[in-house]
C-alpha cells in the first residue's frame, strides 16, 4: 500500500490499521512456521505497511508536540 494513502487517514484509522497489520503479520508468521505460507513475500509487505503506519503515527505525534513546525525535517 502506498504511503500517500496512510497520510490521508485519521489517527483513529491509523491505529485500527496498525492493529490489523499486527494481527495479519502474526498469522503470516505462524503460517510460515508450520509450512503453510502460500506467498512468503506477504510477510515483507505486511512489515513494510506496518512500518509506514507507525511512521505516520509518529509524525502526527510530533506535530501535536510541536505545532509550530510544518512537518518537514531540516527546514
């Protein structure tokens, strides 16, 4: 999933997505452990999406903590 989609989500939606991706990642790892994984690359995709969601949540957290910043680092 593209990062731009996550930027459009509200904080509540991001938290829900984080929960769902965590559960999905757990299930995929479990399937891999018992040898039933159909598409092993789905683990990589789930990990990356989870990282994107967590990054966006952190960005929102920093915006609340420091509202004077525009959200771009180094400027």
